[in-house]
């Protein structure tokens, strides 16, 4: 039963954070950013927020710095929107799965070209 609640809380945090980042944050360093997933610990004390940023490494690091700076604001707004006794600590990480998937797809495309030649 606890795993179901953790999953629901994670999905709610993902939804609310996406809206907050999109509408409330006015930092120009934040580029085209998507919240791809949220992992919440069983005791709801920490939430790892997985992000996908469109752009080069510099844009990724700038977006991460801006989010770290806005961490307190995001956490307090999240506490207002999601009714929990304690708002989890937010830890931002890059989601490398999309880049990894496109890299694998590119390699498979190259293999396909080489086989047809």
C-alpha cells in the first residue's frame, strides 16, 4: 500500500513542478526543460527530479544552476499545492535515457546503412 502512495505522490510532484517551472519561474537561464520523472523515497523525505533539457551542455548546466537557486521557492510552492506534512527535499538530476536512446538509434541506423552497402 505504501508503494502505491509513493507513486501517486511522485506523479503529483511531477505534475505540479512542471507547471511551476513553466509558469512561475522567470529565470532566463532555464531553457526548454521537461520533467521526465520523479523518484520519491519511501519516507517521502527526498524526491529526485529527473530533467531533460533541449540544448548543449552549457544550457544544461545553466538550467540546473537556475533550478538549484530556485529550489527553496519551488519547494515552498510545492508544499502549498501538494498537501503533505513535510515537503520532500528536491534533488535535480539530468535524465540521460533520452540522449542514450537517440545515440543507440543513431548507431542502429549506421549499422543498417553498412549492411545495405
